[in-house]
């Protein structure tokens, strides 16, 4: 019999930082649109999920809960260990802000796709096409 703490620990170990379901959906969508990209370039601030080097554009795919989005899922507050999770999400948001700042300071354009945006694929396609093709 596993205890609730062991179960929670096992669940948290299963949470991935790369190749998440939302990231895979966005990757498949963009690839199907004909764009090619590199993954998780460690030489760029924040190791962006998708890098379009020739276009000087990067895409981050964020989970709403983990990155503190202002949607219903992102606003959800855990009941157990609430202070830890509040601080953890705040650290994630600060790290995201530093990564975006570092990228823009070096001439990169940054788009963030939130997990909650994946429901409307046509709108997402339009947004991505506009972001990737814009000659800014």
C-alpha cells in the first residue's frame, strides 16, 4: 500500500519539462504548417521549446498551472503545501521573465503559447503564422 506522500512523489517525478503533451501538439501543428525548427537550444536564455534561428524567433509552450497563467487552470491553488507552490510558481514566472528579457535584448522575438490556447487550433495556427511570417 502506498501512502499519499509516496503517490504524490511518484506523480511529481512523472511531470516532464520537455516533450510535454502541449509542446508535442504545438510542434506537430507547426511542422504540419511547413515550418522547421530546432528544439531546446541550451545556448539561448531559457532553452526555448522551439527555435526558428533564421527568423530570430522562439516559441515557449507553457503549462498554465506551472507558469502561473491568469486562466482558470493557472489560477488554481493547491490545498496541500500552498506556500511552497505559490513560491515555486512565482520563481517560474521570474525565470520566464528573465529568459524573455535576455532573448529580446539579443534581438529575438518571443511568443508564448499557453496550454489553455490549444483548444482553438485554427486561431493558434493564425497566431503562429502571423508571428513566424511577420517581417518586424
